C-alpha cells in the first residue's frame, strides 16, 4: 500500500482521494484546516484518516499532493519539512507552476522530492461536496520537471496521475505557464468579460441566454477569489495572451467591415479552420 496524503480536500483534493480509493493500492490520509471539513471527510469516508494536524496527516506519507491555494503552498511546505519521512514525493495541483517549482523544493529540504503537477480538470463548483472519483478520467495532467529533476521522480509522479485516470504530459514550468494562460486562464477572462458585456450593453439580456451562451461562459461561475490569485500569479503570460486575443478580434473586425461585398470567403475560412481545430480536441 502507498500512503497518500491529500492536503486540502476541496473539489480537487477530494476527487484525488476518491479516485485513489477507486484505483486501489492507496491508504489515504487528508489534512483540512477546519474541524468541520475534517468531520465531513470522516462522514463521507473519503479518507482512511483525516486531521487538522498537518504532522499527523503526513507522518507516514510516501506521496503528498498539495491541493491548497498557490499562495498558501510555501507556508505548508515549511511545515511539511519537519514532518515528512525521508524520500517522500510531494506534488501539487496549482495552475501556475514557475514560481511554485522554484520556491517549494528549498523549503521542503534535500530529503524530500518535489515534482510540480497540474491536472487540467475541474469545475466551476467547489468543495468536497462536488468531488467525484471520475473527475480526472481522460483529462491531461501536466507534469513540470526541471533540469534538476530525476527521471524516476518524474515517472513516479506520472504514475500517480495515471492511476487517478489522467493522461500525462510534460512541460517545463515556464512553457506550462504560457500554455495554460492561452487555454485556461484567458478563456476564464473572456467568459467573465462576455457575461459582463452582455448585461452592461443590454440590461436583462442574460434572461434570453441559450445553451451556446451558457456553455461559452460556464467557467465564469468559478470562485472569484481563486481566479484572482491565478491571474495575479500568471499575469505576464495572461497579459500576452490577452493582447494576442485583442489583435485577433481586430482582424475579425476588418473581415466584418468588408461584408457583404467582400471578405465572406476569408470569414468562412476562419470559421472552418476553427471548427477543424476544435473537432480535434479530445473531450
């Protein structure tokens, strides 16, 4: 049995625990900051052991997954350094990687291994009540080793995520942050902007929104506190992606200005290219 400790059992942490239980071969412990959360974990049987004491929850851990906000990871890492057994593997679920991968290893100490991870799975819902064992099934988990990472540690982190249902890919922390700025962080900003624009431009227009609008803007229902932190931590990459989107929208404006006399062929090509690329995305 592998002793797996989940630090912060919200949507992602709770789903990791449930997926690990489904996979078998894991003894799961969980740490939560609030006693009420620990009580809920015990009632639901999500973990074999749950505690508000970080040392208790991680004392026997072979693997640890940090599922706390990015800004809380350094403080947790400092506490973990005093309790983790030598050779333990620590990973995380943070959606911004460069700063995390740079800051955490020195805090954890030389006897603890750290490999950054980011499962591209989630929901606009939050909390342990929204957790489910199949959350990661078929989704990509990006593992972010550095030049100093040992291949056996990267392989162990990847094996954990595969056991939970993920397809594993590797990117450097810096390339990861640029990539997710485009495919995750910018879409959240665009969804929020579209919702606000629709209501500000025409009050009451959201009452007429159909499935297309709801699908396009679903992520805007995510927790503002979490997304404010993510966008702050990855602000440069998100700004670059936003600027690129502004330029793409200006291209579209030019095409629209040329309709109906000209530009229809180019607009059709633009839409066809987008459909082809979207059809290639795995669900």
